[in-house]
């Protein structure tokens, strides 16, 4: 998935990326290998707690009101129902 996002956004994309519905952060972890600023959001605090431990390079949120407003250059939704 990150290679697809990189092809769409282009090499050197430096705006913040949000993984919306990140779950335990599998995709978020991969995104941090390509993009300098990655955030993850999931309504499950249990999932975001695990994601924080697995991917310390990203910032995670479990409350949508705490997401920065007008901040993200790209929002990724993968396997979100």
C-alpha cells in the first residue's frame, strides 16, 4: 500500500499523512518508512495503545475531536468498513 500512495503523491511528499481507521497500526508503520509525518486514528483505544507501542514514530489518536484540523495533506482509509 505505501508504494501505491507514493506513486499517487510522488517522491518527497512531505505533508502530514493520516491513516484513518488504523487499527493496530500495521499500515501506519509502513507509512512511517516513507513519509516524515504520519498520524493514525482509530476509535478503539485498545488498538491505538498497541499501535503506539509498535510504531513509536507515528502519533495516534482515539478521539476524532483531538485530530488536528486542516492539517493533513493525505488521508488513507484501508480496510475501513
